[in-house]
């Protein structure tokens, strides 16, 4: 069929993906080594900076006994140590940010390769419309997700770690001059670290919840929806059916990502106040239904926000169809959207 991908094209795609995955793994290992080396250098420079600072304070306490040249050299040494430490810390932060981005990209490629054994035997890659257009949209969606994750990392953990370094340096300087103020700053630093830790945990859970591998889809979905409800105030009713038997990993991931995407759409874009999520994994077809009372998606709108919604739903539909399933979207009047998807599973 003209609309189908040719077998040699599909094989070439998987080979390119595997080659890219191996390249990324190698680069991740190289960056990990650089991070370790740079972190060791930061520790060495921090010790050196502390020694110079101690000598500088000793000199300042008896500055009249030091020659002019010695004073100048010590101040220059202190300035050089501070600059080198700051530069090296910035380098470590950049390496760590690159390492995290590559790790997410590698995880994505690995998940794509896990689908290979499902997609190839069943020959269910049937993008609707022009093949190159469908692939281009997939790539654009991937790049948009990477940009979003990179921005979250920059605005969240990376900025917080930078603030920790500055606060820690302030505390170090205050201990000699104002111990009470230093204790207050340390308390603030502890609170900030706790809040950042919670944000990082949520960030990691959004990327790949560990519960999904350990406890399965229903338990993970319930925990995720409870967390969204508590943080956003969105009323969510979750109705799972059956005993929660385990499905193939790629099916559980697809269903969980669908729940994330559809609930996020209802919360952020449809501005819904209530969402109903129903999940049935007991029959030969896993069924997920997500219904909200917000603004319905308009597939014919030219507004950028509506177009992004439609594109993301279209991408979700294609992922479901790759697994031999189907996705239906119903709009109820002026308010509310019902999305229902079904994926065949092994009995």
C-alpha cells in the first residue's frame, strides 16, 4: 500500500535509531567521566580557596606586620582562587546539564527500540497522510518535548543548585562575623534544599515513575492523579476496573503517558474543573477514557494554542495506532471533551 512505510525504509529507520542510541551511550559515559574529573577539581580548588581565605584573614588581623608586596600577592592569590573555583563550578554545571539532557534523549531512544519488536512483526506503522509529513511531525513533537524538559531543568534544579552555592558561601563568610545570622542562613538553605528535592522528585517521576516498573499501571496512575489533584486543585475521579494485572511494558508506558497528556491538557489548556479517568486492563483490549468539563479542542482552529492541542492529540493517536489500537475524541457541546483509546493486549 502506498500509505505504508516500505520494509527497507522501516529497517533503515531502526538501524539509524540503534546507531544513534549507541553514540549517545558512548557520549554519556564520556561526559560522566568528565563530570567526575571536574567535580574532583572543584573539590581541590575549594580546599585551596579555603586555605587562601584563611591566610588572608590571618594577614588582615595583623596587616601592619606584612610587607606591601606580600599583601598584594596574597590578595591576588585569593582573587585568582575565587575566579578559578567559580569557573570550574560553572563548567561542572554545564556538563551535568548536558549529561541529563543526553540521558533523557538516550532513554527516549531506548524506549523507541523497545517498540521495535512490537512494530516490526505486526507491520502496523501506518501514518495517516503523507509518510514524510507524519515523520516530520513526530520529530517536531520530540524536539518540543526536549525543549520543554531543558527549560524545566534550567528554571528549576540548575538555578536552585546555583543559589545553594551562593548561600553556602555566604554562610561560610558569616560564621566568623555573625554566627547567629549564619545559623539563620543555614536554616533557610535547608528549607530551600528540601523544596528543591521535592521538585526534583516530581520531575523524575514525570519523566519515568519508578512505581510503573515495580507496582504496575493502576497503582502508578492512582498515585499520579492524587498528586495532580493535590497540587492543582483539579477534581479528578479515577475508576480502575479489575485486579490490575500487569501488561507488556510498552503498553503500560503508552497508557500512562496518555493519562499524563490528557489530564495535563484538561488542566492547563481546557481549564477544566473536573476530570473523570476510567481504566480497564482486564479484558483483551485495554481501555482508557478521560473526560473533562473544560473547553473542547477545536481541530479546525488556526489559533496556535488550539493547533498545538490538536497536534499533540494527533501524535497520541498515531502512537496508539502503532500498537494496533484506536483513539476516539468526542466533543460534548460547548464544554467538555471525551477521549477514549483502546489497545489490544495479550490475555
